[in-house]
C-alpha cells in the first residue's frame, strides 16, 4: 500500500505545486519555463474553467505529484481529454505517477465519457514513455523539433489511450 493519497487540488496546495514545478527535473520534462511565478501557477491550476481538472498526490501533507486534465470543448472532440503531469524528484519511482495516471483514467472513462486521452512526451523521457505504455497509451506519431529545451530542440511523441 502506498504512503500517499490522490485528491483534487485545493488552493492551499499552490505553493507546493509551484515548488514542484520549480525543480529542474519537473519543468524540463514539460513545456513550462523555469522561474515561473506563483501567479502563473495560480492561473494554470484554476479549475473553475469548464472541463479543467487538477489532481495532486499527497504524502503526509506534502504535494509530491500533480496531474492536470483538460477535456476538449469542441462538440466533435468532447470525448477527448489531454493531460500533463509532474512528480517531485524525491518521490519518483515510488508509484506516484502511476497512481495519479490511473486516477485520471478512471475519472475519464468511468465518469466523464472520455474515450480518448492524449499526451505529448519528449522522446528521451523513457521513464514517462514506459509509464504511459503500461497504462495503455501508444505512440501515434513523433513531432520533430517539437520544443526548445536547455539550448536545443527536442522531439516529442504524441501518445494516446483509446478506451475499448
């Protein structure tokens, strides 16, 4: 049994999520820039927008992971959601990412009629690719020079999980 729990993000979590994404390992694996302000993160984590959800993994009052989920608003893509996530460096390889991801999948497929979940992941992030693959995501394509990271362009895989 894990020593953390998954729950919905609360405004009181803001400073800890901000701290998580201030870690080089977290922001360099996402499209986030370093040195973002708390105000930036307050806006990103605003779940009052329709179709936006935010989950956190908490261990003894410490936020160790965060997952954002956004349902597409287009009438023809309301069955699709995109997600992004980050795990604190000190909590990696402990099942935090897997548990967050499974919670999001369950919410999408069992409660929201989402049958397709999409994510972009850098091609050199093998741990994340393995995690998503274990949860039924497959690589559907590769975007060359998708993002600029640490002075160089990097490629990204487009991955998706399609419910049966």
